[in-house]
């Protein structure tokens, strides 16, 4: 099947946007299947930087259709700002569609997000404050608003007022906070609905039609596998399904629609927010990685926690996603290191070696066992094929591929499209590219 899923194989921020943008040039349809404006995908094309949060990363290709699936939660205010920034490129309903089944992030969701984090105190998860968790919670509780409510202005107003009343009960009774003004929010939603009504599209139907016609469909995830609601380091996770199976749920396709799955990993590891992170470096080396890699959140600007590549966690990501291949980004950030660490194994509290724990929450009790590999101390950003890389850099890639059990078929050595090196077609796994 011509369906390719792209997912993060770490804790997010692996460079999925860049890879999706590159692969979209070989696709006809890109479907974002999970997450919300808590995601941050930075694209650099022709020297220009574009920061996306909700809009699929194939949007910069004028001939590619992009869809926001019902697995996403959508902040219409944030989406409006993104579209305003893309207006010079002529992005409109012909290039972007929104599922009417996608739930909406409302102003009270952001308030609840902030208040809930405050109540957690030292146990705070470290959310982005974008209202994502409360919006998904409302979805699971079978109330809230969906994008399809925008089709009828009277229905929309009634549902906004009802939902605001429910939110005020929680705000005032549970958090002793001020209520929201439902009428003002309803007025603003009418304006937003007028703008976004033309974008509503049957995402599932469009996706099935493209697959049936043999067109290449790229399914774009958000966050990373280790932040998946079920399989990640719960409770320090996102509120949606960040693994490859989320593509089926969030786009409305069956498993047979997925031909291949590609995981994205950095050449090292990062994490934003709280939660266990075995390979974290709380020293000058960690800071060196942070500064060299510009490791600050696209959405929040928060400094990311940095560490060596965790091969144990990567093998876990390969298993739970069924990865066929890996794209390894930011290899160039390691150019100046004389030695490079990789976490080969964990030691448990009893000092015994072990793999990824059955309960990811137990990661905090694991001590990383680090292997040192020789660095290459040479510039990689000018390479245009994997064969152009220094011998030690290629040996590093081989080590990662062997440990993960899947080949590294894409390598990023910079932010530009031309700085991604491919040795095979990700949609087929066969065609050798020049």
C-alpha cells in the first residue's frame, strides 16, 4: 500500500516536520493524525523558516493536499495565526482540509490546563499550557465541541454556551477560579466559523480515495512514541496516540492501509517537560548539545533536556511502532565531539542489567550503561549522500542501525531540504535515489 507513517521515535522534537516536508515532495496527500497546537514543527525552505503547530508539514508544496484528521484537537485561534503567516503562499481550502470530527480546543481548556498544572505542584507534568489535555478529556467524556459544529451558526452558538456553562462549573467549583464569558466566546466562534467553514472536509473519504487510486499518502504524527498516552512514560505523556497505530485511529483507515512506517530519531536525545530521561546529561556536555542543537521548544521556547542517544528506548520505539526504517536527524550537531556516547543498556535498582521496563514509569530507577564511539570531528553539513559522510560518522549510523534492528535510510545534516541524505524511497523501501 502507498501509505507511509512518519512518527517520532523518542520524546518528540526529533525533526518530524523537516522529514515530512521532504517526503511530501513524493506524496500527493499528507494527513496529520494526532496532537494539537502543542506540537511544533520547524521547516526551513529556501532560507526561510516556517513554524507550524497544527497545519501538516506538507503545506509548503503547492500541489500537495494536506488534511487535519479527527485524531487532532484544533485551536481555531492558533490555526488562524498559522494561516495568516502562510497567506503569501496562497494557502487556502484547496490545499488544506479539516475533519468535522476533530474536537476543538476552547479558551476554558487552556485555563483548566494551567490550573491543573498548578494544583499538581511538584508533580506537574510540564504541559505546554495549550489546553490539549483538557480538550482530549472532554472528547473522552463525550462532550465538548467538534469542528463540524461550525456548519450551523445557531447550533454552534447553542453548543458553545452549553459547553461554557459546564466549564464554568469546573472552573468555579473545582479550582475556585473566575468563570469565562460564554457569550463573548460564542461571538468570537461565529467569526472563526465563518472563516473555517470552507475548510471542512471528509478526511477519511479523501484518504481512502487517494489510497485506492494508488497515490502516495503520508501520515504525519506529533510528539514521539515515548510520549504516547498508552505506551509512553505515563503520566508524563501527551494526551493522544503518538505511535504509528494512531494513524489508523486519527485518519480513519485500517492497518492494511499502512505500507511502511518510518521513525525519526535525533543523533542524540532530548526531552521537554518532566518525566524520566535515563540518558540525560546534567553537565557541560548536556549544555553543549543544547546550544549546538538550538534545543529550545518551537511551541514554548523552553530549553530541552539533552542527553546521549538511548538505544534501549529506541529499540522499544521500533517494536511498538513496527518501524521499517529510521531517519536520523541532526548528525551535524555531533561534528565537533571527539567521543560520542550511546546508551547500550540499563541497570536496575538491584544492579542487574535489563532492557526497557514493562512499566515505562520505572525508567526513573534505571541507570544508563554508556558505550563510547569515536567522533569524526569533521564537517558533515556539506554531504549530499550518505557515502559522502566521514567514515566514523557512517560507523556511528551502522552502530545505531544494528542496535535498533532496522536500517537508517535518511540522515539529516542541517535544516535545509538539500541537507537530508536518502538512500532509498521511504514509500517503497526499494528504489535507490541519486
